[in-house]
C-alpha cells in the first residue's frame, strides 16, 4: 500500500487552483480506467430550467430530490411526483433528509432565522413540537433510524419519538458537517 503525505499551504491565491486540482482528481477517481466501460444514465429533470439537489437515491428507480423551488420531487419507476414543501418556500428555506422510509425537513424562517422541524408521510407533513431559535441546516441519521440535526452556534438536536431534544456541545461556531459512525460516535465540524 502506498502512503503519500504532503503539506499544502492554502492562501487566497492558491485556493482556486487547489479546488480545480481537487475537482480534476475526483473526476479521475470517479472515472477510473477500470470503470471506463460504464455509461452515463440520463434521467429527466422533473424541474426543467431549475437546479436540483439530491436528498436520497434508493435505486435508479427511486430517487428523492429537492428543487430550487423548495419542493421535493420523488421518482417512482418512470414518473416524478411533486411533494409540496411543508410551508411557503418564499418564507422558509428548507433542508431535507430521508431516514428509513420517512422524509424530514428543517425550515429556516427568512425573517427570524428560527427553525421549524417536520416529518412527512404519504398523508402529508406534520410539524414537530420544537423550534430552534437559530438556523439548523443539516439532518443526518444514526443506525437506529434516529434523526440528528445541527447548525449555527453549536446547535445539536436529537429526535426521539418525534420530539427534538437539544444536546449541549462545546462548539461555539456554526456546525457545517457531521457524520454518525456508530454508537457513541458522532463527528461534527
């Protein structure tokens, strides 16, 4: 096994070059010669002329997307279904996560920056009985299908029985990324 260690000095002049290098490196890793026989599968965009973000991909026949309009788009087989956002997308910015068979959302008010939480079933959206006073943009799950939410000013929440509980953290800045890697192992950054 080959190990490479390098020190990289990032400045405002080298960051764009590093980002380009990283993007090119990722392209080579994703399209390695061993996989050059693979072909792209192009799916119809359910929201033409708008951007989309992936929420979850179960298979090439079951895909969950967030449109730039704030709504969710669900592919089942060959047809797309629009799932309206839990509230007015002009008043809230929504972040979605799919855990098991449920869809969850955090909605940040564009005026107060408070965050509401929602769960979705085929009967519609249900607002959870909790509101954060700060923006919470990230939702991840643990191996038991539990929901963790994190965001600004070190905010960390854990959902148990459809109720959100705040967990105290030593982090004072915004939490941008997180990963659950097993019991008692939640990584935040």
